[in-house]
C-alpha cells in the first residue's frame, strides 16, 4: 500500500515586478520552507512518498518508476 504525503508548489516573488512565480519545484512543506521558498496553498496535492527524493522534493523520474495510485 502506498503512503501519501501533502506537497506544494514552491513560489518566489520576482523582485523587479513583484509578481509571484512558480520556482519549478514541488515538495513537502518542510523542504520548501527549509530552502526559503514560499508555499502556494492553493496548489496543495497528495503524492506517494515513493515519489519524493531524499530532500523532500517531487522527483519526476521516481514517479515514472512507481505505479500511479489511481491505476491500482
């Protein structure tokens, strides 16, 4: 059985425009806060813990190697 964990998109503010933009990473709340990213609470999702790397970020390569939970 897969264990699921809540993940968020990491966001940052562009200093010149003031716009909030996605940093290109998705991870756990702890990983994003530890690395200084803002969290987009509207982009919360759940993924299997097997899809996360050792730092707490979503790893697309791992996700491809593990089964999709909705296809089980």
